[in-house]
């Protein structure tokens, strides 16, 4: 026996029973090596009592219920919503937010009297009616306000803005050039009537339009309703408004944020706006969450609300540009240089932009929550307290804050909101790190047990990587090997069941292979085994504290506000360690059971909410990320990484009952993982169901370049699961004789999907030839939908051609013109990229506006210019010949397409206006697209899909 193993035998009553661990089990017993045992010197860490920890089962019986309570609390508070209010006034006569009252606005605008959905697509009559409705509602509130404040101490002013403009919309590295004509805003200013109050305003924005194929009850009538109700509450209240509030009901967001652009670039009130609050919805349930808070003052304002739901992590994710902020907030930041809050309703985002976004789908209490938070925000920002506007300490414009300068996060469903400055963070993080260093030095004999404690510290990162690797292995197995991608899609929590166990398995295997096997003796006595377990258990906790403290400091030094997560990790680890070593004095026996409770308290209370919050947002989002996005790996990584942070005490737990326990735990997790894989890949399992559908975009396309028109169907999916079988069965019998669905690639040049460009960039699509129409079919577009040239001027010095053209598009909305040319100048805001570039110029317009003018100057090659000159002479009658070659060389090919205003299924079914209703009924019975969809939609009734069914028209012009 070596000296070390001699010493390892304690004086207690334990019999020296040899144990065989891990890989040593299969090798012949040999003498314990000095090298291995040098780490565990039981004589130096005498085991005082031989009754060590409780066995596994009693321990778990005590531990699991307590941890379950933390988890339940976190989940409960995350989803808890206030009780919907019904009364308009409190018993003492003060106006209060009423969800019932606000909900009526949504009902009126999102559905017809008979309850069928009312689509508010820009360019349709519904948008005119929507503006009228909002104007009426606002006038009603204004009358009440005037009655309540006969002295004029509260003033409501109303504008109905309508205007034209153009802007560049960068999206997914593609440039979309936008023109808009006659888009509208309803703008209401609430002030105390004085010029001082009106000089500074906080802007609140929501959009009234909806996108295809969605009635948009939540997106964004939710915001509209909250604004109207907040306007009533504030207007009827008695608080004096030091600053004013501008409510912007914008009528064109879904068309790529045109109306917010119109307001912030053209409206006279724009210069009085000092901050913006944008209210959006990409879900129907839960609390509205703050995606971006971009100035310290707005974060302070958030702190005044009863349950803010915000974290600097979201703001930092947006700053990386990994996730696009596709809200009006972008326009206000880009063109108004404003800071503010970008908030949205996000839970149950499966319904976002689908036919399922209906009035009934909005969760009870969600409006109340947003309203009860918005009003205190506005009250603070219109009070003398704020640094915005007229307060004594006012700043001319709220400064942008790098997120690292103000760290903020909410917890427990917004019951807790923590805000601190970078300076405070430096101090607090420094103290935590110093304390961690002191404890780690005091409680650890680094010289003797260096290896175990270094492994414990490095093991934190190793565990994180292992968790991510474990989860991703299952993602690879299910999505690639077993070809069942997105099997977890239909419930936000399913990824926890599929990827959680293998992530935990990764952590356990890491501890087993890299920690346990390096420290433990291949053969040990029972006492040695206990001592080794104690050492590993303790080292894992100390490692957690050291790693988290260090990581917090490094992250903080790099300016990452999200480092607070690691600060929380080190605080809870430190608290557990202090309890264990200084209060319970259990270090030599490893960790006390109570240490686990303390060590897991904050990670569960905060982490569980974090992970479900992430999954609420990202799982439904994967259904619209395109075919190329590696969504299984994204979700697996999220579960592995965030999940690991929520169970930091798993690593010490792995060592609590010896290596054989670790091995058994690994086997158990392996079995659970295997069961999960089996469950989620079984043949009858589908990633989709009726409430969590697959999204399809379907275009019934009429090509007017042939006579008679030819018709094609284009079917696209915005996620990565295969759908060729679905296309095949849904179009069987409806296709042209002998044709099969043909997979196509939607790229810059594929004109078919120009209507949804640049979203078309990530579609998987099929093209289906439809049977020819009867020879006597007369396309209603032949004479009306056309490109005409108003002016064409050649510049012989620069060899350029200036063309002023117009696309006339009666009956067509959202037209787009695309062409390849070397454009030198045009009537759009910026000079485009030079060279032969494919350009997409889109137009949207209010109801009845059907002209889309475009002026551009293109650079011609010498050959093109010569041909253009000859064509010019022919046009002027100076040449008698004609040349097809010249015409081809000199002209510019323009591909144009747009949506049939009466061909949107089912958006074009009915109207409140009798004349319009008659037109729609006629169109429904006669339009080839509508008749096709009548049949086609029947094929989809039992399929878990949500289809956008649009009739489109396309043509080509040479100008
Ligand atoms: Zn929206």
C-alpha cells in the first residue's frame, strides 16, 4: 500500500471495501496509483462522521418537490395575466383601463357583423372604412374629454394625414425600393392645450392594416385598441400633461412600414416627438414584452410600470442584427433619430400572419396587461419628473444608450425589475468576484487539490459545450438521419422534452468522463470513494462560482450587458457555498442537501422563465424562417445553452453518490433521450396541427403576355419540412394534362414571386401548370394593366436614356416592377448600385389609386445607344425602316406583377358597401383564381396548413 492509500483509510467504522469504478471495472484490479490518489488525501480531509449523505431516493424526495415549487412559481408568474377590467371608471370616478371596452374596437375592425373576419389590406376599401372608424372613435373620446374638462385643460387634436413618398427598405441584404401613394395616418395629440405641452411629445404607434392572409386582430388591432383606451383614460383623467402624447394609428405597416415613414418624414408634428413607444403583436397571448429599450430614460420609465417585461439581452440580440426588427420602430429610429421602446405581444406566435389571428384568439387579460403598463409609462413621460421635454432637467433629445451602459432585466413575470448603471455594475460585479476569490482561497487547498478544482472550474464551460453537443446530436439524429425535421414544432415546450434529456446527458457524461474518471481511484475503499465524491462535489460548486464570477467580469469589460446572467449565477453559487462551508460546515462531506436548494433557487426562478420565454418566441418563429435555416440545431442549441444555465447544481450532483451513481444517471438519461427520439419520430407524429399549421403561400398567376392568358399555380413554403406530397395531392386533377409540380428556385430573377420579394429569397417553391382557359376567355387586364412611357430622352454626351414611365394598374394592388439595368439616377431616395443590377421597385397605394409612376436614367452601351438613337428617329418619323434588332437592343424589359384586388381568398368575399359587395360576389363566381381556390381550399381542409391564397397577374413590357 502506498502512503497515500494508507492515509485514505479513516479511523471510522467503515470497512475498507474495495470499489471498482468506471473504466477500471473491466481492467484487472491493480494497486491504486499514487498519482491518482494524490488528489484525495482523506487524512488531510478527515471524514468526521461516517453517516454520509442521505441516499439517493430520500434526497430526491426532499429536493425535487422544493425545486418543482421554484419551477412552478417561475412558470406561473411568467404566464400570469391581470384580470380583464370591465368598468370604465373606478368607484371614486377615476377613468380606468377597461379590456372589455378596448376589445370592442378589435371586434368592430377585425370582423364583420356576422363574425367573419374582415381583412384590412392596404389598397382595399376596408382601409378607408378603418380610418373612418378610428376617426369616429377618436371624436367620440374627444367629446367626452371636452365635457370632462370644460376649462380646456385637456385637449385632443386630430389629423388625417395622407401622402406620397418613397424609401429604401433593406431586408435580408436585399434592397427593396418602395413607393407609396396616398397612404394614410390618423394622428391624435393629447396635451394640456398649452404650447409648452405641445412642444415635446412622446409618440405611441400601432398599425391598423393587416397582412394577407390574416385578419390581424392581434397584429395590430391589439395595439390600436390599447391606444384608444389609453387615450380615453388619460384624456378623462385629471393629471396635467407637461408634455404631450401623439397617438399614431398608421395605415400601412405590413406593406413594409410606409405610413410610419410618411409620418416621421413629412408630418408637421414629427419634430416635437422626443421618444417613441411602438406596440406590435407577433402573437396573441401573454404579456407584451419589450424587445428594445434604447435610452436610459425609457428604461427608467419602464420601471414605473406595474409589471414590465424586458431584458437587456433582447436589446443586445437586436443590436447584433441576427434578428431583424421588422417593426415601425425601425422607421422612427432611422428617420427620426428617436429612442424608445419597441414592444410586442409574442406568445402563441403560431397564429401570427395566419387566418388564425382572430378576435377570439386573443388571450383574456393580455389587453389589460398592456394597457396597465402603457398608461403609467405615458404618465411618467408627460410628467415634470421625466428628463424628456419640459422637465427642469430636460435633455433636448433622449440620448441613445449603448446597452452596456444601463443594465436591466425583469424577473418573476415582471414582479421584479432591476435597473443599474454600468458604474454600479462594475462595483457590484467587482465585489462579487472579490468575495468569490476570498472564499475560493479560504476554503480550497489549491496546492493539494488543484486538479480537482481546476477541473471543476473548466468543467463549467465543458458542461455548457457538452449540453449543446448533446442536444445537437439528437437534432442531427431526428432531423437529418431520421428525416423528421421540426418534430417539436407544434408546442413551444416540446423541444424541452426532446432536447432537454440529451443536453443533461451531455453534462453528466462530461462530469463522468472528464472529472470523475480523472480524480477517482480505479479501486478505492468505501471511505476513499466518499472522500473523492465529497471533493468532486465541492470542487464543482467552487468551480461554478469561480467561473461565473470570472465570466461576469470578462463580459462586463467587453461591454456586454447580458453578463448579468452570469452575475446571477455567481451570486446564487456563492450563497450556496457560503451556506455550505461557513454555516453548515459540511465541506469535508461535500455539499449539504440545503446547498442544492439555495444553489438552484435563482437559476430556476429566473432561468426557467428565460428558457420558456426564448422558446415562446423562437419555436413558432422557426415555422417562417425559410427552408435553409438550420432550425433544429438553433432550437437544440437554445435548449442546451439556456437549459444548462438553469441547472447549475447538476454538476455537483453528479458526484454526490459516487461514480456508479453518475454512470446510472447517464444510462437513465440515455434511455429518456432514446424514448424522446422514438416518440417525436414515430410515423404517426406530425410537427403540425390545426392550431399550429404549416404556412403555405399560394399564387394563382395569370400571365398576360400570351393570348389567351396562361395560368400557373405557385406554391411555396416558408419552413424547411418537405411538402411535395402535399402539393401533389392538393393539385391532383387540377393541373394541366400530363404535368407534375415542378420544384423551382425563387431568386432575384424569378419574376413569379416578385410580389413577396424579398421574402421570396428563402422560399421552397413548386410551379404547377394549370389547364388552359376556354378560348373565349378575355383577360380583364388586356387594356388596363399596362406600362406606358411618358417621356424618353437620350443624352448623347453621357450616352444615357431618361425614361419616365407609368404602370397603370386598375383592379391590381401592391404592384411591383423589376428590371435589370445600369441605373444612373431615378426618383427614389438613393442612387442605386451601379452596373447591370436587378432592381425591384414596389408600390402600394390607398384604395382607388392605380398609377405607379417611375422615372429613371439608365446608362447605355455604345451599341444600345446607337440603336436607341435610330429607334428615336423612327418614332419621330425621320427613318422609314424598322428593325427588330434595334428595338431589342434599345428597349428596357420590365417585368410587372400585382395582386388582383378581388382575387384574395377569402379576403375578397364580402364588403359592408353594397356596390363593392356585389362586385366581390361576381368576382368570386367568375374569376379563374377564385374559382380555382374554391376547389383547392377544399383539398386543404383536413391538412394542418394555413394557406395564403392570392390571385396575381403578371406581364412584360419593353419600353
Ligand atoms: Zn404588425
